[in-house]
C-alpha cells in the first residue's frame, strides 16, 4: 500500500520550490552582477557568431575574385602572346592578395602570380610571389614542389646558382612523382655543370635513368655525361 501523505507532509516546503525561491532571491540581491555577466556572455556569443559569418563572406568573396582571375590565367596558358589576359590576371591576383590576404584563395594566387611574373621575365617579383606561397601554404600541399621548381628557374635566370640548386633540391624533396623527381635531377646536374662542379653534374645526370624516362632526355643525359667525362 502506498504511503499516505499526512498533514505534516503538506506543511513541509517542497524542495524544488525552496531552491527556486533561493535562486530568485540570489538574483534579486545580485542583480547588477547578473546583468553584467549576462551582457558579457551575450556579447561574446554575438562576436563569435559575427566573426563566423564574416569569415564565410570573406572566403566567399575571395573565391569569387579568384575564379575571375583564374579565367584570365587559363587564357594566358592557352595563348602566351595574349598580353591583355596576362595584365588582367596579374591585376586581379594582386588585388586579391591585397584585399583578402588571409584567405585560402590568396595563397593560391601567390603561386599563380609566381608563374605569371616568370613568364613576363620579372624574376624578382616571381621569386617574391613563390616565396610568399611557400611561407603561407600548408606543408602537405602538392604545389610546394612546383613552387620550388619555379624558384629554381628564377634563381638560375639571375645566375644565383647556389639558390637555384637549393630550390631544385627542395622541389625534388617535395615531389611524389618519379617523373618530376627525374626532371629535378637533370636540373640539379645542369646547375652543377654551370658552377663548374663536373663530378656532381655527372652524378646527377646519371640519376636520370629508368624505363619511364623519355628517350630524348635519356639520350641527352648520355651525351652530357660523355662530354663531361
């Protein structure tokens, strides 16, 4: 049989209501503190939400500008003589990295600027763009090997062979494909040859081997080795 509720029980205060009244009393006596901390919490939530929405808009706007720039960039690749497309692509990429410097799109823009400046024979700007990409990009990015590759050619054009060699070596280290590694071996050999280091040049030319090596390149390496030996 269930326990009967006595008159004494009815007179005892309900625990939930007791706690509720105590809480209300606490709020009433600490009204200013409650308002202050509540305002801080609401402000923090508003800041976090606002920053999140701003980030979405920021990346979206940067992405739209990158898409426009990339359209011009592809036209440059199709027709190297199209100076109008080159200027348009460079202008849009430069505006992008200036207006949205922290965006993911700006990081890619630096890499493409490096290529465009190199095509325009502006080695200093090309080096600056490639280095900016390498500084800002994720270490696992597959484009890092290509950025170092571009740097190598820039430094070679400036006859800074030490930096060119280091760049080609970094390109080889950041490249997964065998074919591209072989190209970097050939590049390193060429730089050593220009530096007058015949032994190292031959060593790297000999690395350009394997069944997947282009027959023309393989023949060229044999000829170089013969000439240097």
